[in-house]
C-alpha cells in the first residue's frame, strides 16, 4: 500500500489540511446509492483511501487517524483543527504528532526560514520519521502551506528542504495558493518569491492555485454570498481530492495502475525544469444544485478542454475564441500549450466518454513524446455526490501569468530595497533575494518556450 | 520419570504456540489425580481444540465465544462435539455441566482427541502456509512491444534545442522511474522481512512439534499409568463385562423369538406387497385391453367384456382368485370411467363399430341368400322366395 504523509505548516496549511482529510472522509462516506458501484467495489475504494491517507486498524473500533504532521509557531490553529476533526466523529489526528511554539514569525519569511526552521528541525523531522514508520511504503509527502505568510512559508520551505534531505527518493508534492492580487500583507510578494523559489529547488511538483480564481468559483459557481476562508479551503481540497482519490490509470494499453503519488509525479513532472501544476475541475456547484443537474460527458469534456487551452480556471467565462493549431511562423501559439496532462473521469458511464480531444498533439509541446502527454484514468465510483465529474491536472503555461505579475511587483519593491533590512536582520542575504528572482525568471522563461 | 514433566511442558508449549490459551504442565498432573482445580482449564482446552478441528484456526472468535457462552453451553457443546468425533465414553458424557469436577475424564478425552484427531499433524499442516497461500504471480501480459518501444520516442524530427529538452525529459523520466523502483524495492524488503519473521515463528513451532514427536511415547506411557492408580478399576471392568454378558444372555431368548417370527412371516407375502402387485397387474391388463378394444371386432361380436380384471382376494384368503368375468358388456364399467374417456371419441368409435356390424350383416345376408339360392336350385320344382331384407 502506497501511503501519503501530509505535512501541514502554518495557519493556512493546517486549515487546508484539516479540510482535506474531512473532504476525503466525506467522499468515502457518501450514501451507497450515490457511489454508483457495488458495495464490494465501494469497500475496496474506501480501504484504499484509508490506507493512503490514514492509519487504521480494521480489527479495532478506533477511528482512522490522518497520516499527518502538524507544525505551527502558535498553538491556536492546531488545537482548533484537531478539535474540528474530533467533532466530525469520523477521523482524528494522531496524538503527539504536532509541533508548535508560542510565538509567530510576524509575516517575516526570513524569521521563519532562518530562525524558527532550524530550531524546529530536529523535533519536526522526528515526527515525520515516526509517521513514515507507520507506513508499509511511503509513496510521498504532500506539503501544505501558504505562499505569502510568514511562518507557513518560511518554516514550510525549510522543512520541505529537510524532508528532501532525509528522504531523497520520496516524492514531494507542494500545494501553494497565490495570494490575492490586492493582498492584505505588504511584503506578501517578497514572501511568495522566496517561498516559491526555495520550493522549486526541493519539491518535485507544486500545485498552484490562485485565491482570486478560487474566490470566483465560490461566488459564481457555488453561489456563496459571504465567502469565508473555509469556503475557499473547501474548494481547494475538493480540487486536491479529485485527483488524489483512488483511480486506475491507463498507463499502457490494457494495463492500468493505481494513481499513487509516485505515478502522478512520474507522469507530470519528469522534466526537472517544469514543476508547476494546475488543477481544473468540472463541474463545480453547490450541494443543492447537484441533485437537479445532469451532465453529458461530451459537454463536460468539451468545456474542460477549452479551459485547458484558454487557461481558464473555471467553466464560466471561458474564451471560446482561442483555438488549437494557429501557430505563428516563429512557433508561438495563442493557446496554452501543455507539457503533460492527467485526466481522471469519475462516475456514471465513464467508459463511454470520448477523451480523444485531449490526445491532440497540437495541445502539447513538440518535443514531448506521445507516451508522456496524456495519462487518463476512469473511476466508475462517483466522487462526492457528483454523478459525473472530471479533473484535469495540467503542467502547462497557464501558471506563468500570475507568477509574472507577482515577480514584477516584488522586483519593483526590491529595486528600491524596501523592507529588505527586515529580512537581512534574520540572516538572509540580498544575494538570496537575487538568486530567488533568477530561479523564478528561469521558470518563466522555460514555460514561455513551451 | 523426570522426563515426563519436560515432555508435558513441551506439549503445553506446542499447544500454546498453535493458539490455545496457556496451560501449565502442573494442570496435567492435577488432572491425573482428578483434582477439581484442573477441570476448568481442560474444558477450555478441549473447547479450543475442538474449534480448531472444526475451523482450522484458533482466533479472536474462539476467545470471544468462550467468554460469551455460559459454562453449561460450553460443556454441552464440548460433549456433543466429542461424541460426534466418536468419543463415546459414558463417564465423560455424564460429567457435571457446571465444570465442577471430572478433570481425569477430561484429560482422557484430551488424550483421545490428541491421538485420534491427529492434532499434531493438523497443527503441522497449518505451519508455513502463509508462504504457500497468496503466491499469485502478477504478470504483465498483452503489452504490445511496438507500442511499448515507441512510448517515449519523439513523434517528429526535432531541432537541437528540442532534442536537448527531450533528452532532459527522458533523463528525468529515468530518475523518477528509479525512485519508484527504489520505493518498491524497499516495500519488497519490508514485506520479505515480515515473511521471514513469520517463517521463523513457524519454524520454531515445527521444531517444537518435531521434538514432541520424538518424545511423545513418554507422554503416552505416563497416560497409561492411569490404569494402575485406581486399585478397583480392573475389578470394575470385570464386573462391567459380566454385566454386559448377562444382559446379552437375557436378551438372547428375545432375539431367538424375533428370529422365529421373522422366519414365519417371510412365508406369507405382506399385504402391502400384494396390493402393489395387484395394482400393477391390473394396470398392465387394462392398458393392453384399451389397445385391443379398437379393432378386436371378434371380441365385440362375442359380447365379451374386454375389461378383464383381477379382483383382490379377501384378506384372509390365501389364494388369489383368478379371472372374474362381469356378466354384461358395459361402457359404464367402473374402470372405463376411471380413465375419463372423451364422449366424442367414444361415439365415433361406436359408429365405426356400427358400420362394421352393418357390413358384417350385409355380407352374411348376401352369403346366406346365395346359399339359399344354391340350395333351391338343387331342389327341383321349387321356387325360392327370398325374405324381405330388413
């Protein structure tokens, strides 16, 4: 059994982590009639989920315990997250797998990375090691943290590095959220640049989500009036779970393999220069509307494909003008080209869905061999009450837009050396800033050439 | 017999390694002297072993069942199962169900089960099975080689920059494949380690049992000394045998009587057999008659009832009456009705018969006329006046 250990760092990471396990468990516990498969198949699915993300003992009546390590510099959020899990009555966090101190890092990345990180290192790694020993096989780590915060990003980036040193062969997937364009913290762009560049060196892949797009999904698709962080976290976790939950992948003709973290990473991020992934889900809607909606595979996949080539994060307001195959003489295209895609369909009549539109070589960069372009999975078991749903995990150019904006803002501040002294006083050098800018500029340059 | 204690200790070890609750060698010694303290342990041991004989395993269910069933239920269950296996000791069956006493009988029952149920062999069969089971080999079939080979080659000619990217991609792919391979290797090692541990445990169990096999005669010799302890046991046995002989003698005459009755009865056939025979003969006859009835005009003309039947003799009658002949031909005869013949077929049959009769009549009439004419022609001066045809 290939298990995934989740490392939750900071307020954002812990809140998302708590929601993620809740989402996984909620999906497992949907009514049998909604699963669309036999009880036996559903039981298999359930067991796979529990083995991947939880430790549990079939013979005892104990609740499953999340395979998770929690880190924060303040005890408040961790305590709250653990209490929420307990309140659900369906799962728990393992005991003594939490590390916290009494004081935050005050939104200062350098304080987190250079001060808190090294102090916490030994204790945290012990927790990670202990969690790893509970698994027959560690498929990899899922690390959750915010880009722009102080503790989460600084300590998180540091821990990510430690995990890489300790488990050089394990796969590390980071989930990060772009801050709002009009951010709440003035130095958020510094923090984001530093986090991202450091993660890019240690992690195998970064799943990137934008607060702005998530916000739009909440307001336009889910019809939520007053959007809270909880709502946004729910969407994030829905997106994560939709590709992490078990599904057989059609790796070769007549040969399928489970979508373990290793398999996903192997397909998506084999090229060391391209590590940014985006998730596109369809459909997204409020629970009330699900009952009254039916979808056809054809329609869903047509939308999803356009979302891919137009770089849209949701099904509403897609630019349908963008077409594949309009290449300029110099080889640049108007559509967002991909390196690799993972398409997973879940629910009713998955085997009838025609996915050939995603195998079109024009979607992909020319040097990508066919075997590396599209990997697809079909899971007849429904996902989260959706009779039909599809998720596309994509390594494509669509991420560099927001990245570019962010680097631009950070560079503007850096050119006047604004707030830099607050970072250097904790031991971060100006060269570190420059290195980070170079790393990310290189990423943008690589993706632009796709 | 210092060796006895060791042997029994070995036996308790063998039992415990194979899943039964712990039992002390001392309990065996106590049981030999019919000590009450040993009773309960032996009931438990017997229960567990019987469960093992039936289901091939001693697991949580066994423990749970033992703790949830009442003493009486357990005792009755053990007694019944032992009986089913063929242990029919009267003394054992009449042990009190409250598990208060009778440890010696229980020890005997245990020894019987150990020997006759070939428990040790069954334990051995169970060993090393984790390896034999689940040895399904996963094979990667149907992998189209050509498909597989082209899997990662470039689709079209690439320029040098693109070639570099492609090679970098392949390099990355190789690295991640190696990492996954490494992870699988680690998993394999972990699982192998687990298997090794299981095997070691099995090995240990087997070793114990092998030693037991070598030493078990000591145990059986010790068991045999049972019969030396109660001084009156031989006398008891002799008296029991005498009782048995007397009983046989007592019933001898009854048996002879029964045999005589049987012999006499065998001469006469039982009424049931008779009934059966009669029914089948009647059936056969009526079947044959029904076949004949359609075309056997002669029988019809003779006014003979085709429905012959055998009538059962009265019960006392020793001989069967043979044929009886109903006086008149009648279609309403009982047997006929029983077959439920359709009226229309009956009518058509009758019509056919009528036709035949008329033909017959006509034929005979003309025959007789010609005969009469012939006769008349032989008599001179006579004119024959034929009668009116009717």
